[in-house]
C-alpha cells in the first residue's frame, strides 16, 4: 500500500537523521589480577603509580609511567577509547584507579577494562610490547540477531575494514577506527577497533587477528566484544560509541527527479511544485510513523499474550502441588509448556484493583527488563478476569512476592549462576531423587549438613582446590539470601571472589526459587523453609584470582 511505503520512507529517514549518544558514566566490563602477591614495598610503589596515572593529563587518551627501583619497580599505563573526550577520559581514569586497589588489592599485575578506558599495571615491562594474554572474548548478550547470515557477512566486512584502518597508524599515533552499516532496512551494525598507541602497526594487526579468531569461534551471530591487553574489537546492533563516529554507510543514491539542465523559465515553476510536495510527504510520513508506532506497540503487546487454557494445562489447573509461593499480589505456580519449557506463573489477586490497561502497560515495561541472569518475562494472560505474568529465569524473592526489582535482584541471579557453574547443572530442570526440590534445595541441604563438596561437578574429579570451591559456594549462598539487604553488592562480591582476606559471614536461608520438583511422599510446602540456626559454615582460606564478570574457572 502507498501509505505503508511512505511510513517505510519515514523510518529510513529517521534512522539517517537522528544520531545517538552514549552514557558519560563508565561501567566495568572485565578485570584480571595475577596470582602473585607483592610485598609492602611493591604495594607502595603501585599506589604511587596509580596516583600518578590518576592525575595525569589525558589529552591524547594515553599515558604510561614507571615508579620505583628493581626489584619493586611497577610499570603502568592507561588508554581511553578513541572517541572519548579528554574530560570523560579523565573521569574514567580516576574511577578505574580508585577501583584498582579494591579489585586487585595486593596483586603484582592488574588489568581492568571499563567501557571507556583500560588500566594495565605490572611488575614486568609492558610498554611497546604486544600482549594477547590474559584476554576475554564474549557475547554481549546471548540472543542471536535476526537475519544472522547477513549479520555475520557484514560483521566480517566491517571488522576487516576497521582493523586494517586502525593498524595503519604509526607508533605513538591513535590506533582507532569505527564504522557502521545497515544490515537490514531498520537495523545497523556498529563496530570499533583500537590498539594501544605504543605498539607497532604490525603488532597491532597481529593483536586484531587474534581477537578476530576468538570472536569467530564464539560470536558470529550475536553482538560481542574481545578485550586484550593491547587491543579491543567490538561490534553491536546498539550504538555504543560517541555520536561523531556513528554514521552508517549510506544507502544507494536516489536518482535525480529532474535533469541537471533546466530551462531558466521553468525553475520557479519547479520550486513551486517540489517544495509543497516534499512538505506534504514529510508531514504524511510523520503521521504514518506515529500511527505505525502505536500499531507496532499494540502488536508487540499482543504477541506476548498466552491462552488461559495453555496456562491451566501447564500448571495442572493451578494445583496445590504446583504452588510455590504466595504474597499480597497473589500466588506463584510452576509449570511446563507443551514444548517442555519450564515457567513460573504469577497469578495476580483479583482484588488488586489493577485495570486491564494498567496491567498491559506494566507488561510492556517489565518485558524490557531482559537480563539473562535476572528474570525474563515470556508473556501474560488476560482472560476471564484472570491477570497472570509468565516468566522464565531466576526470580528473586522481592519480585516474586512483592513485585519489586532492585540491584540486589541481579545479585540473586549471580548467586544462582555460581551454584550452576560449580555443580554443572542448571537450576531449572534440575532433578534429584533424594528428596531434592531443585538445585537450590539440594545445594542448601549439603551446605547445612557440612558437605558442600558433594555439590561439585563429578566430571571435574580432582582438578580443583576444595577450599576455593567451598568459598565460591559460600559466596553463592550469600548472594541468594532471602532478604535483599542481607545480600552483598556486586562490588563486594567481586572483592570476595578476588581476595581470600575478605571474611565471609554465615549465609541466611535461600530465598524464593522455582524449577522442576521431585517430591517424596508426605512432602509439604513448609519443608522448603530452613532454620538459620542449623547453618554450618565450612572453612574457607583460598584465593580466587581468575575473576571475571560471569565466569568462575577453577585452577
């Protein structure tokens, strides 16, 4: 239809006209500390170096320095992302330096990556030397993009272009390049490549090729990032660098409507025709855009709707055996969809007073909270006066029972992730015959009985240190405590994982959870509640040095 074509023209126009800006607040991406610990002389020199870096003027976004004498000499550098202005670069460096003493308090090597800057210090010489270890290459999220083959094809082209361009810069010059291109009519790939300016062009190219190889093995159909000591490569479908560099490749040129040579007498007539016509098209397009947005939003909400009959079947008609919690809002039930996917269903109380429109508005907001370790809204049911929310993921107690999200909800999800990594099993779908409700119950029983190592993945055999594993399990239980106030912050969690000198309090009982249930005879819901007085706390004394955002790898 002509009107739909006009709307499409407007959407393309909106993409080409409007630009995006990134947040000025730096955020931590990843960090690595060595297993070697320095003495007091080294730590004093390290702190002096960090202070020097923090106060350095970063007009070109790079600075390096050395403090102390052998054998306590410390070398350090920082580099800001190439598009970050001097003021934001300075702010990022001050933040990363302040965090360095907490993330790597006594270690002789520290590598910390923020989204806007990177800090590297070491007891060995690191200047003008290309390093590719330690590193991390990881998806930015686990969701495959639409038209994945086209995405991968264009991703390769963009990365080749920007890495070639960035690596051509001479030593001391900024080795940085970005490029964006539309891989569908409405979606864009944004790409970035950067090396530290102190390495040669050849070394920069080698570092890029190593990063590309790592990304090729993990992340061809989804946004991803590769972080190395000497280089960074990133691509995403969301803008992540500064506005001035974010110009997607232009669409093919539009043929001229009129020949270049126009008789003089007709110019005024053409202007009188063209200007009103273009104005009409623009205003019509704006109208279609607003109208289309409303229709698209309505369709998006409708696509989340589940049939009541399907939910009734999945939850055994909301049977008591499937009921796993209740609060002022209503009740929570576990269930299984016809495709085998396990879900949690929040059945809202009919006395809540929330209207259908308010309920749908809430659905549209909650649906945007997409975090793989938190809680994912699959959809809703609004039928026969029933109002239900259907979830898949880790549901924290404060949301399950009271409908509240907080930063501690993410801590809860991270705690479950720790237990999953240690055990080699997922919380959802876990099944054990010895009266284990799910992974949390199984793990808590062993913790309470003083046998936490029984939780360990049996395939690892003796390839781990028992005190490190016990400490990880301990931290996991601190993260999934029922009270959000009792859970540590993520900064505290990172500190506990990276330093054995941080004491760990006794965990309280785990919070709300759901998953596949194998109930023994005469099992009651009350058995899910544990007495904190029965807690036992295994001793912990080892250091977990290989710290990252979401991975724990036993040495």
